[in-house]
C-alpha cells in the first residue's frame, strides 16, 4: 500500500453516506467501495457536502473514515452544484453537447464553495496526510489547499473527460481553473487523451511552464505529475452478484417475460451525454427496416433519475418519453408485447445483474463519457455466469466516445452514435455473432477488467501522488 500508513483525507462533493429511514449507511457508489479497504488500513477522513442534513454522524458503520461535513445553503447548492458544476462545466467538459451557461454569480459561488471545502480539509487534524481531491466540483480546491498547507501532498482525480484547449479556452475562468488544478502534486485522468488535453491547455494558457514527459514544471520550482489511470469496478463483488440466488430468481422472471425475444439493454443515468435519444432513433430505424424484429426483439432502457432540477434534464426526460411513446404507437403489434420497455428508476444491484445476464446486446452509446462503468459491469457479470445453464454470452455495443472504448476496442462492436443510420446497422450486426465468438470476446474483455480493477486504480492513483511527492523531496525546496 503506497500510503505507508499515512492518513488519507478524501475531499469530494458528497460524503460517502446516506440516510435510509433513521439509519445512516455507506452509499452504494463505486468510490465508496473502492476506498473501503484503504480507509480501514489507515486513518481515513472524508470531507464532503452534508446533503442538507446538519446531523450527519462522525462515523457510520461499514465505512471506517471520519466524516467532515461541509454545509451549503439551498441557494449555494443551486449555484455551485446545479449551476456552475452541472450547467457550465459538465456540458463544456463533454464537448458542448449542451450550451454551457456563463454566469458570474455562479462562478463567485463556485469559488466560495471551493474555499469552504479547502478550509474544511485543512482543518482536519492529522499529521502529514495525503489529500485526495475528486472531480469537477472542486477544480480550484488543490491550489486553495496548497495555500493553506504549502508542504502538503495533494492528489486530484477527474472523473469526467478533460476537453481540448479550443473548448476549454472559451470558459471565462479557464486560467483560474487550470491554476487551481496545478496546486496538486499529481493529477489523474481516465485516459491519455484527457491527460493530453489538459497538458495542451496548460501550455496554451501558461507561458511560464515547461513540460517534460508527464511532468509539468512550474516557475516556483514545483512539478506536477499527470497520469492516465482508468477507473474500474470491484470485480469480485460483481462476479458474486452475477450468480447470487436473488439474481437467479430475478433472471428467471425476466426470461419468462422476454421469452422468444432477443433483448437489447441500455442502463444509464438520464443524462444528455449518454446518447439515449440517438439510441432510440436507431431503434426506430431498426424496427422500420426489419419488421420481423417488432415481435422478436425488445429494447429495455433503464434510466436513473438524475439532476431533475436542471432544465436540460427535464427536457431530455420529456423527449425520451415522447420517443418511447412514438415507437410504441408505430410498432406495437396487436397480441404482442411492446418493443421498447422504459424504466425510469434506480434498480437494486441484483436486478441490475439479472438484466446484464438477460441482455443479448448491451447498448452503451454515449455521445461522450469519461469512462462508463456499466460496460465493465456487463462484461464481468456475463463472464462470471458463463457456466450457468442457459447463459448465452451477449455482445457489447460500445461508443467510440467513451473512455472504456480504449480498453474494449478489439472485442466490442464499436459505433459512432452520432450517425444514427450506422448505429442501427451496428445494432443489427450485434445480433448476428455466433455463440463461440461472443463468449470469447466477453472472456477477453472480462479478463482485462479483472487485471485493472478498482483497487488497482486506487493503488495507482495513490502511488502517483506519493511518487510526485518523493520527487519533490529529492529536488529539495
Ligand atoms: P456516471 O456518469 O454516473 O459516472 P457510469 O460510469 O456508467 O456513469 O456509472 C454509473 C453507475 O450507476 C454504474 O455503477 C451503474 O451500475 C449505476 N447505474 C446506472 N443505472 C442504474 C440504475 N437504473 N439503477 C441502479 N444503478 C444504476 C461518472 C462519469 C463516468 C465515470 C464515472 C466514474 O460520467 O464516465 O465512469 O463517473 O469515474
């Protein structure tokens, strides 16, 4: 373990806990699972927004970190989270799939909230910790923390893409955000593309830096290490889920419901980056061109409600629901089930695993996605259940604009979701692979996920931060 027993202070937008009824529990998110073993081994701390509840406990059973809540008023959440983070940075970092809003009031709140998080992190009473800051809500926090703790070891990881400098440069606060990130000792991205975009942005906006290899050297003598570390999943957890009794029961019900139909599955947060509208357009074309599929094929879209306080997300939901209704109206055959099943909800993990096992084709077609963990979950579950009776391997249909594309390019059916006609053709092609081919493709993709699971990602990230720090110590002040 690269921390060598040093304390770890995670700084993220949200605390890793949620309340159900009266009880507090660790949240189900991937980052919480990933960090559970680490925080059990060291003195772990987590700084994050309290979610509007002033009574968050200091500790929660099942997650061995001290919690350090940051409070925000409803107005601050509107401006920092819904506003600047999700209506300015999110669309800009996802290649302008929506128009980013530039609002100076939001920016001022974003700055103030980053200061509040940095103050809370600096106030954690620990000796010589490693700080690990996460994601686009906190791009200014590394430099703010550096102001407060000049000798601290600070890492940052970005969970979404980093845009090319031509797009980043449109942001009125481009320079401030780059300087904010450069306060870290090490900055991690999912892919080499995003890392390069960041370095190109830095070169373009800061004439006083030099770049050698993956290091950015600053005029004050500090150096910042940049790295590509693709995030992953807990493979053992999903392998066990794949064959759990509850999953088998759920699967038996689903198989009955979808008997005699080929199933294509989509699982996403309802977000305009995920390409759900283009996917539905391609389904419409597929059902137009191949009438026999109207009664022998089903497309299931599971969409988790997301950011429904934001106008673009409410509009997206309306459009998706209109399109589903339109497809039903056009293609449902009397005496037969509808060809598209749309579930607007979060589903428990065993049900999710059952859907992954049911799918003949998993359609992951984002217009842009930092990584996409659903792809890794699908191949892992499919492979873990390979010896179960009736488990026929499925096909991964994957957008070239996901971080996951780099890992699965040889074994997934790759697609460009912007080209609806070719997307429909890829969907049709995905239904044609023979069983042995499908099985070996899934096995190779699952092996690659196993090789780099989420615990390996944590180790690589923390190793990168501590390496950067060691290099600093060798050079001296
Ligand atoms: P997300 O955009 O949320 O994450 P993704 O990586 O696919 O995208 O993770 C979604 C998670 O939610 C998966 O673990 C999935 O199982 C779960 N999920 C999706 N639909 C669900 C449903 N209906 N019910 C229950 N669970 C559901 C951001 C970035 C990604 C990056 C991750 C991690 O946008 O690109 O991969 O962070 O860094």
